[in-house]
C-alpha cells in the first residue's frame, strides 16, 4: 500500500509541474511568439516606454525564459520578490503575481473566493451523489416500470438542459411559485450560517439536478450490467437475502465507476463552477475567471487555472486511494 501511495504522489508532482509549464507557456511564451509584449499587457495601453521598461525589469521579463519559469515556480512555492530598483516588493507564497485591474496580489483575492466555490461544490456534491445513486439503483431494480421510465426521462432532461436555464426554472418554481426559498446575496458561513445556507440552497439544487441526472443514468446502467453477472446469481442461489445481495455485492461493484466520475466532477467544480456562479452571482473562482477574461486580467486567469488544476490532480489522487479501498486488486497495479 505504501509503494502504491508513493507512486501516486510522484504522479501528482509530475502532473503539477507539467501544468505549471503549460500555464507559463500560454501566458508568457505565446505572447512573445505572436509578437506581443507581455510588459505592455501588464501596463495597459495608456503608458509610455519608460513605464514599460520598468515593468519588464520588475516582473523579470528581461530575463531568459528558463529563469522566468524558475521565478514563476518559486513564487508559487516560497514567494517572490519584485525589484523595481527603488524598492523591493515581496509577494508571499503562493504568489500568482499582481492583478492588472487593482494591482493587488492575485492570491489575496482568490483565497476569499475559494470558500464560496468549496461551499457550492461540497453541498451540491452531497445532494447529487445521494440523489443520483439512489435514483439509479431504484430505477435498475424497477426496470421497465413506470417509475423507471419517469426517472430516466427526468434524468435525460437534467443532462440536456443548460445550467442557466435550469437555474431560472428553479427560481421560478421554488422562489416565486411555491415560495419555499428566497433569493439572497452570498453571505459567509462565519458571519451568518443561516444566511449562508439560504444563499446556497438554490445553487445547490440547481447544480445537483444537473449532475444527479448523469449519476442516475450511470448507476442504472452499471447496476443492470452487474445484476447479470455470474457471482450475483451464485449469491442468490446460496440463499442470501436480496437486500444483502444488492448492498454487499452489486452496489459495491457499482461504486467503482461512480468514484471515478465523482472525483473528476468534484475536482473540476472546485476549480470554479463558472456557469452556476455566474447565474447566481456567487463570488467564487468561476466568477473570478469570467470577470478576469472580460477585463483581460491575465494574472487572475492564470491563478484560477493553476488552482483548478491542483484541485483536479488532488481529486484524482483521492480517487486512486479510494480504488485501493474498494478493490484491493488495484494496489497491485
């Protein structure tokens, strides 16, 4: 088990290095190849040559690309010093540079947005995992019944409809028609837990409906396949109760693909649920990425990209470890 864990940790480090190289290449090397000046992107259009040269020296853009990449990685790991000649500005780790828009450290803004995205992803994932898997199992056990057809049609609708349309429908039904929920701005959990829960409930339901539909269809298909396996028929022939057969044999085998998809989905959402956060105006990482793209704030885009990649890689690591728990044969691979 220890060797298996060490191999996966090495893979995580390698993937993060590759992601950092690709991200650095996109945001620093490509502008030079296309003939644009990264220093001009930092300075903006209304500036002079003296200011551009100062920015180029401060950001280290006058150094070789290998040195620039080393400084880039150093800033993320241990922090970085920006020397203008007149003063030295220290950017603590993880340093993703300074925003074009407000000239503040990117991480200072993103770390305030991370809890919003974590709240959205965690709450929605619990809803869609429980609802989707339960619906899929029930639908598989009641195959070709009216319940099965209704749940699969609903799941198909959930997969097909875009999140912004589903959000508007949920608002119309739960807020304005039934008046079960209220629309409110995001409130931090530490300030007011009740207001936080109220502001997140509708986004949770909307996002969970989209993913629960996918998980219901996947669970149903996998469960039907497993119920036809020989070891399931053998378990039933031994006289085991149907509940034991489903819970200890069929359901456990069904969890393997569910774990795979769940890890990827959760990791991607932790990097920013762009459409959901934009629809409900949640100040998370996805909303930060959209705002940065609209304003051309490259350091913020780069910071969100690296954070998203980190969450995806870590989610894959957790999935690999869960594989070893669910299926001990995986430890030997």
